[in-house]
C-alpha cells in the first residue's frame, strides 16, 4: 500500500470510529462501574487525594530548572490556558525523532531541550505530578487522537498487540477488555480499559500512577514479562487505546479502586 | 518514589491465581490483643455505653479496603453546657482495634468527623462518643469488604 | 515538606458552621506489611493532627485527632468550626520519624 492510500484508509478508519462514537455513547469509563463512595473521591477536588500530586505539579510548572533556568511557565505561561486540550491529543508524532511520543515523553523532551535539565525518571513523583497538572487542564474535554498518517503504522501495531495473546495465561487485552468487559473477575467488574483518567490515584497503589504502570500490572497479571516504562510497544498500545476511547471525556485526576 | 519492581514468588502466583480466597494467605496472621468490646470498655473507662445519638455513615459493601470514606456525626447542640468531647472509631477484625480518636471543643459547632479508613476484612465497626457529662453513646455497623481480583503485590 | 491541601469555604457568614477539610501526603505505612522480600516494613504514620483557631494572643484547640495505622495513606480529615470572628487557623501534623508539618489559613467572616 502506498503512502497516500494508507493515509486515506487511516482517515476513513478513524472517521468511522469517531462517527460511531457520536452515534451513541455505550462505552463505559472505569468511573461508571466503581462504587459511589469511590466516585465521591473523584467528584470533589477537596477530597481527591490525586489533587496533592496536581498541586505539586503546579509548583513544578512554575519552578525554574536546568541550565537554561527556565520554568515551564517561562515558555508556556499559565497552564490553565496553554495546556487546555494538550493531553487530549497525546500520544502524538514527534518529527525530530520520527516516532510517536506520549505526554510524559513530551514533558521530558521539553526539559532536556529547553530547560536543559535532567529528565524526570519513569514513574517518579515529579513526573507524575507535572503530568497530572498538565492533563487536568483537559478535564472534561473529549479524547481527540490526532488524524496524522504518520501514526497509522504505530497505531496498527498497538491494535495488534491489544489483540495478541500473551503470557502464561495466554490472554490478550481484548480477551478481557473487549470480550468480557462488564463481567466479574473475582469481586471486581472487568473494565473496558479506556485511559480516560490518567495519571490516576488507585486506592490499591495508595498513590498516583501512570497508564504504563497499569499496563505493566496487567501484563504481570497474565504472567507476561512487562515491558519497561517508556517502551515503544507501550506508546503504540496507548495510541490504539486513545483511538478506541476517542471522544470520551478526560477525567484526570481520576480515582480508581 | 521507588519504581515498582515485579518480583514473583511462588506463593504470590498461587494467591493471584486463586484470587480472593488466597488473598489472606500473604497477609501476616496477627493475634488480636483485645476484642472490640474490650477496646470500647477501655475507652468508656468501664462506663455504660448507650446505643443512639451517634450516626456512623459508611458504605455497606466496600470494593476496596484501602480507603473507605466514613462520617460520624453526633446529635449534640455543641454548647459550653452540653457538648461532645470525644469521638472515636474502633473495629473488630483489623490488626489493631483503634482507628482514630478525636477530641472536640464546643467551638467546633457541630460534632462530626469524616476520614478514610483501612479495612482488612468484613467486620463490625463502632463509633463511640463521649459527652461532657461523662456519658457515652455509640453506633455499630457491619460492613462487607470485597477485594479487587487483580492486585499488584 | 509534604504537600497539604486545606479546604475552607470562602468568606463564611458570621456564626455559621463551616466544614474544614484537610488532606496531606503521607504513606501511613502500617508497620505490618512485608515487602517483596518478606521483611516487615517499619511503621511510619502520622500520629496526631490538631487544629487551632488563633485570634491575637488567644489560641483555642478546636479539634485534635490521634491517628492509628488503620487511617488510609494520604490522610483526609474533615471537621467543623463555628465561624464567630476573623482569625487564623493553624493545622499541625506530627508523626513517626520526626514528621512535623504546620499549615495556616486565614478565616475571614462576612
């Protein structure tokens, strides 16, 4: 398939998914299936423990760092305006490295290139805090995956991975989250796996964590060797998952059991 | 924050596979030093505890025991002459009976406390209030705690 | 320093009863949990919280709490205050390993 045809096919595929989304919202966020008392924690910022990370992120946003002695705010001013909608379109294509990157990687690239600072380590409190603060600015907006043909191949690989059986339990993401979503696993309802609220506070973690922490958790759950944080396979999976969740509202900072 | 490391022990594999039934196995077994009744008697210094005036709000079915929202309120005018001086919450089956013990001034205006508690298992919980005249009132609830199947050890 | 979030209704009416909500970042490690090697991690909890209302030289203890390992990580506590006059609310958390944190907030009644 040549580039042009691929582009058209991708656009049609994306268009079809988006059309379906608007037809009738039948998809459920993890929020919809959790208990009212856990929902209450997410509903109210004064009770939501993830807001502690958001507040940290706000402080980091305004803190000058690196050799350039710049803060995020030096270039982007107030995040409330400048970051509105940004989290909704990640992962996105990064032209310099010619590959898709997620929001965390975007933040770390900014740090490296413009602040000339040491990037935050994977799953560090700082990275989760600033990502939470940035992503919260898109709260309430629909997930809007970019219609970018350069992402098509990665998206397709992400979809293949989603449907690929892995691990000693020989289960794919789709086995649980497409084919058995809404049913019970133990006492828990199997969610549809829409990444609408990351980074989020999981009561089980007693902390805020990233989508990739959850994905690693799922992989070890089916007895597969989890990819490392930032692995390209995860970015591709994120690309597919955001397409699958296109149009759903961003809830960050979310709370889950 | 330390990055999470995935290490599997044979027992964890077993536990995860059998789900809820196995969950308790990885938790250390504690011999509870006192019963719920004994803890309440100690709090009331042996005085009579009457059921009433206290309202203990908590979900009856809990999907995760790590953070369970509770609210305890006590029917009291909170005046200098007539007020609640203390509210405490005890449990039946956690490793330790005490959960939280609070003291209130009449300046609070309302005798109400909200927090989030950890629950190891399904059990009875008692909220107890001490009035400024030395009387004690309580409310006991029973909760069912279920746990997520996909747990990260 | 741990991050803390304090929520007070803005400009409450004089003599109204307001709810004060406090949230603080803390692991509340129970001292009962084994780590991956099976070694029990030492207890590290906030043991006490108190809130004082300060007007000039006068400091009144409004509410205090003794916390146990059964209180969830990142402890949340909500209680009440009759907003009689302007003043300063002083919040203090103390705990294991020398943990100590103080936050203040102004109370302005209308």
